[in-house]
């Protein structure tokens, strides 16, 4: 088969067009391409091998990782094929999400935050040290909090709200269950937390004055929202200029029983979707990253997302 026909056949696959379009932006590792496309590593490696065989991409090794980039020496027909592949990829429905994910990945690479925290977490339990624990670290970090006004949306019984109230100026905990709100309020009173206030309301229309809080927190609450995108718009409205939204939620998964077991409306969220909703709500400096993965099936993964008003 001629090289032209071989390249045409390789470029007839939409996945390979997506990979070429991503590599237009930067040199990327297999793991980064996997994260951007949400495809399996072996599948991506197979596609990259075919692209390399046609001299559309090149590869280099760095330790245990392989990085790929578009062939910088491509000329003539090969260069034209790369250009056409990039144009074709823009017509695919996955293109926008791929590039939102890529934006996040490249930002994280520059900041190297994930590398740092993974290294810390990886070392934490390696060597036993008396008195060293995550709860102790958490208490230490709480002492660093400035006197903020915080809205904890979807607070439930208020475990996080109680912790924050011990350091923050004021915490407003919102939940849609009157029974849970009454329970949380009674517990706050019992514990002498006069700066912790429980209010009944839903996530889309929280009963909090606009531009009145410094931080909005949604901890494992967004997947219970009727309209997650609208919830983030409401969160932005609550914040003072320069305020921050912090979200802990699940990465998109396929554990359908979560609807029955936990009352989840949404089976988590793709990073790109969460990133898009935050930007659409008017947030700047948006960051979304995976920060934890459960060891036991169904291996839920936790996303941490943030944005500044």
C-alpha cells in the first residue's frame, strides 16, 4: 500500500483525528492524552503507533513515559494530511471537551500542583510517626483560615460546617431537608457555635443575600442538584468580588446503583463539563483536578474544582 493510501486509512478514524488535534497544542504523554480524551491507555497507544508509522507524529522516551508530538519535519503530503486532520477534528462533537481538558492539564503541568500533592500523599503513610495523622494536619490547616464568611451549600448535618465555624467569622449551612436543618441547628447550639447558622433551601436558590460571602463550598452536593449549571450561577451570585467557590464531587462514573443507594441525581461529572460550567457562571482562574481515588470498587474518584469571582 502506498504511503498516501496508508495515511488516508489511518486518518479515517475519529479518535486519531482527536489525538492529532490535541498534539497540535503541545507535546503530550500517553497519560495526558488518556486524561484529555477519557480513553484507555492501550487504545491510545495503539492509535499513536499507527500515526507514528505514517510519520504523522514522533515519539520520545523520558524515563518510563513516552511523549508524542506532531512530526516537526513533516513536508508535502504529510504536512497537508496533518492540517486536514486538525480541521476535521474541529467538526467532531468531542473536540470542545478534549480541549477544555487539555487546557486544565497544561495548566496543572505548569503549576505542578498535582505532582507535589501526590508526592506528599505518597510519603505520608510510608513511615510511621507517632501522632502524625491527616486529622492533625487538618486541624493545623484550619488554624490558618482568615475570618471568612462561608456558605456551605448542601451541607447535610453540617460536619464540614462545624469544623469551619470553629475558625471562620460566620458559616451559613444550607440544606433542603427541614429535619436535617433542625438537627444541625440543635447540634450547633449544643456545641456553642453561635456563628454557625442553618437555613433550609435548595441549591439553585440558596436563601443567602447576594454578594455577602467570601467562599461558597459544595462538598459532594453538586451531584444531588436538579440543575448543576444553575447551582454554580447561584454560587457566583452569593460571592463578594474576589470570592472563591470550592467544589468536591465525583468524577463521572457508571455505578448506577448510586441513584438508589445515595439518592444521587448525577453519576459524577467529567472534568471538562465542570470546567465549562464554572467558566459559564463567570468564574475566573478555574481549576479542576482529580485528588483521590477509592481503593475499593466501584473506585469512586474525587474531583476538586475551584474558581474566583
